C-alpha cells in the first residue's frame, strides 16, 4: 500500500519519501523540510512537529483509532483505499491554505516537498463546474450573484453531486478569496471531538491535549469555513455553533476567554434538514442561521445532457493521473453513457470512466460500455 500510494501521489505532482522504519523517518524529518506525514500510527507522528494524516485499513477499529488520531493532533483520519479521493482533497487544501509550520531550511537544503508545494500553491485553481444544462447553469448563476456577499449559504444535494465544488467557487469569487478555505466534515469526526475540532483546545484541556490547538473557526478567520455534512452534527455541538454564528466569537475547550472570529460560513448536507428538525435531530434556529441562501445542486439524472462534457473532463483528468494519452470515445458509446440511468452521483460517472479507460482497448466503444458499465 505504501508503494502504491506513493506512486499515485507522485502522479498528482507531489514529491514522496517512504520508509517503514520509525527511527529512519525521524532522521529524515530532521534533515528535510517535509510538509505532511502520512502514517498509520499517530503516536509516532505527533512528536515530529509536522502536520500528519492517519491512514487506517478496512479491518481496523475505526472509531477508537479516529478518536486517538484527532486527540494526537491529526489533520485528518482516512480509510485507505476507499478514502483515496478524500486524501487528495485534504492534501490539495493543505497545499493551498497552510504555511509551513517548520522553520524554513536554507534554499540549498530545502526538500523537493517544500519547493513542490510552493509551486502548487501558486498554480492551483478551483476545478471548473462542468456542464451546460439549465440545471447546472442555475447553480452557476446563483454563485455569481451571491459570491461577493458574506451571506451564509446552505448547499443541499445528494452525495457526490458536487456540493464542495460549489462551496469552493463561492469562496474563490468572494472578497475572501485570498484568505483560507477550511473544511470540516461533521460526519467524519467523533461527537466527543467535534467541539475541539471546531473551536480548538488549550493545553491540558483533556487527556492527550499536550499543546494548544486552534480550531477550524480560528483557522478560517479572514476566509471561509465549509461545514460539510452539517446534518450529522450532534445537538450539543449545534448549540455551540449557533452561539459562534450569533456572536462571531468562539471559546476554546479548556478556556474561559472568548476569541473574535471573522469567518464566512458555508454549510452543506445531503439530508432534508426540515425533516430532521421535525424529528428533533436538528435545531430550527441553527437552520435559519445557515440558510439565508439555499443552493440545491442537482443530481446527474436531472442533468443528463451534461454527461458528454463530464465524460470528456474525466477522460482527460484520469488519463493524466495514469500518465497515458486520453482514449477517444466513439459516438455510440457516448450516446449510451448519456442514456444510462445514473443514480445521481457524479462520482459514479467518474468511476465508470476510470473503469473504461483501464479495461477498454485503444478506443472506448459501445461494446465496452455494455460490457464494463453494468452494475
């Protein structure tokens, strides 16, 4: 897995060093200015003083390991290989938003990691919103109208429809574009850690809190905080988020001092929050704080005319990832892809295109679509 992951990240433009020895890793970190450590053991990574992401296998005790990882200070906790796209997103966000936490080394000793990230920071841009249908055109139009305002926005839609992409466009077109875009996945963080993740904590606030840590609200000051899967947040955390939105102040765990924050909040959910309010799972006052503007991102089945554009985009993107020339798609195959009964998830289409690129011949034909695209 270490070798495979290294190869795939190299395709993404990152410079990689890998080792299975903790002592060797520590020595490497002393000699080179690494940006991020990927590890399966947070206790080994935490003392290095470098931002780290914990990767877990499918058979691990996910909840307990996630709790330990976040308490040790992990940037994220991911299951590999199923969360590989989330890993790409986390690394991309970090390369766009964060400054190195280490003292910079002299130029002649600076690793390819630091120089590579500097290049990515200058050249990175938000991926385009692909499609010419009326449904996606309406989304673009709303983004253009509201981006310049700090209006709190709720983005709704099914899983994989592109809610995060819409949030990134709102940030990129706003007056806060030069500030950070910070994401927190409310469904991925255990309920007992969400308060610390959002508001930060003081040293000694709880077991393993060995140093002060800023939360997502502070990290996003001057920029945008994107709260994904807000419908999965506990009621206790919802109450604290409501206070932060009302007063533009937060209080770290273990502190009694309020801290002013200047943040634009964008939330997203795949749930019907009005139904969740009726069930008692979501606070109605928080819903009204978040939903000044509501943007519904349509599922793929409502924008089938966009399938050809999306298909060509994914062909180019995936071919670049694997370092191969883009495969042509004949007209019958494209027509068949457009006519398929997509569940609504754009990622489903991307997976199908990746499968076709890997398994088909020199050209993707309608026979390939019939052979490899049936679930």
